[in-house]
């Protein structure tokens, strides 16, 4: 369930990322209030954009794991600047069939572009003092993952990989 106003945003999206980001931040702050621990955001696809904006509204984020996001935070955006200011570690995960996807499938070039944008983000974020990494699962020896990585039969292996990254922070 995604909290929202039911209205189209000014960018024409079907959800308002600011409403979602504020709700996420409020939840994270409540978790911190109850536990004294910062939260880790795990986002997927278009759900990535509220995750990039949430740090503008809370200082209680330990890390972000973005699974095949619709894209990274735009450089020099308020989101990007806040991620850097808080030094939030970020891991990107991408499955199979992106770099070697069938060009006849209309989404192939879209995902190739998103992967490239995330690679550029990692380089620039790290160059500016951030901590970011991008995992292409086939290059990690983990195969057979479509866009819904957490629903694939090997999701336990992927979860172990994510957990290992988190424990290394």
C-alpha cells in the first residue's frame, strides 16, 4: 500500500513522491523513536524515487538498497545533496537480461539507460565522498533474475548478498 492523495502530481506521475517520502520518513522516525536505531530503505523500481527523497525529511536512515530503481537521485538535486550530506551508503541491484537483452523488447533500452545512469551515479557519488556500489547479479555469479528479483526462486541467495553488504557497513 502506498499513501497518496489520489491526485496526479505536477509531473503527471500516478503518485506523488513527496507524499510517499514524507510518510516513509514519518514511519522511519517512529521506528527510531521506539528502537533508537536507524532504518534501511529497500526500494524497488519506481518506488525508488520516494526513497531518494526521504532523507530530506529524516536523519534516521542508515542505508538504501535500490533494486532495479527507475533511476538514481538526480545529481545536484535536493535529494542528492541530502544523501551526500548524511553520507548514506547506497547499493544498487540489477538482475539479468539488461546488458544482453533482446533489442526487440521495448523495455530493453530503457533498462540499459537506467543501469548506465546508476553506474554514473555510483562513480560521481563516490567521487564526492559518498559510499555507493552497484551489483549486477550475473557478474556476482547469481543468475536467473528478472525485474522482480525478490520474487525469484533464488531470492534467498539475493537476500544473503544484500545482508552481507549491509553487515559490511
